[in-house]
C-alpha cells in the first residue's frame, strides 16, 4: 500500500472510530480525521512490529483495517483524556 492508501484508510478509520466513540471532541471533524490518519499509521506499525502481521499490499485486508481502526480508537481515547474539557 502506498502513503495515499494509508491516508485514505486513516480517514475512513477515523470516521469509524468516531462512530464507535460518539461524543464531542475538542478538535471537531478535522481533528478526528487527523487522529484517524495518525492512528492508521501507528496501528499498522504496531501490527507489523509486535503482532507479527506484516502490512500487506492489499487494501481490503481485514487485519490491516482492524489495526488502523484500533490505532485510531486508542489515539481518540487518549486525545479525549488529555485535551477534552468538560463543559458542564
């Protein structure tokens, strides 16, 4: 997969992570999609490095999608913990 593929995957993974974790985010839609892109890269790197599942050249590989969405979820939760401010 190319960098462009990972960016597209990250945008989609960020949208899926936002769907799985609804609520207000401090960064809004743009912040969430950037977190998705970063999460896709981090999830792919963790998958290849420590989970012994190398990154495939297939865009539709389920493990690649799972690692991208997992990385996005982890970053979104961390972002909410560190930068989320309660308005109530």
